C-alpha cells in the first residue's frame, strides 16, 4: 500500500514539475518578446535656422503653441493625429526669408534673399519629397519651389522658377515623373508648365533659375 502511495506521489510531483518547467519556458519566451527592443528611427539633429539663406523654423508659433491652437480650434483633427509618428505635420520654410532670384533691378537675375514669399500650392513626389510653391508678393523675386524630405520634414533646398506667377496649382505626374505647375504667359493667358524629377533633384539655385517646359492651348 505504501509503495502504491509513494508511486502516486512521485507521479504527481513529476507532473507538477513538468508543468512548472513549461510555465517557466512560456514566461521566458513572453518576456523576451516583450522586452526585445523595437527598431527605432535615428534621431535627427535639429536643422539650422537657415539653410542656404532659407529659414527652416516656424514663423508664427512654436510646435507647442501650434499643437495647443490646433487642439482648441480643430479638436477633431487633433485627436486623429498620431504625434508619435514623424513628421505629424510640416514646418513651411521660407516664411521669414527665402533664397530667391531677383526679378527686378538692381541685381536682376542674380541670387538674393526674399522676405515676402507667400506659400501657394503643395504636391507630394513619390512619397520622397514634399513640394511647396510660393511667390513674391512684391513681384521683386521669381516664384520658388521649396523642397522638403517627405519622411522627415527636413528642408532640402529652394528652386527658383523662371516666372513671378502665383504658381498655386501644382501636381505631380507619377507616370511621367513630372511636376506640373499652373502659370500665365506674357499675354496673361493661362498655361501649364512642367519640370522633371531629375531636374528637381539636380537643381542648385546658385547656378541658375529653372526654365519650365510650357504646354498651352
């Protein structure tokens, strides 16, 4: 009788031991999976306030002030934004000052600094760039395109166009890799102009202003 009881106890303890070992294994695996470091995006250093004579900082509000105003005035939009995702919103460059090409004398056709650029249109290029168009309210500088990195929101460069139009209508043609820009000609007739992605990427404002291909009726 004692031998039977002893065998039963041994069997029970063996089962308990196996269960404890299995629980330990499961707990270890779960802990390892949850503590495993998720790949984090590298932190970018803040951009200088000026990049190639174009301002990169907010002109009116700090990020904290902007978020506060956004929450007060547009609560539905605010609650749908994921502030952990970068960037949640973009800083429009060039509002304080922007590199540009002088349209009027003195210094006509030469690089300068505009303090009156007014942002107009927006387009996304292959989820690689964000393009913002702007024109000089005083008409003393050629219109520009500000190029931003779509993923990080960092300012890349300023592109000076060969006109002083509002250039508010812009869109990107993925099939032909062209940015289309609505402008007007010298006879004040509406026209559509374009610039290729290759031209945008190669462009350097210090070299020249970009001449767009024109398409009109």
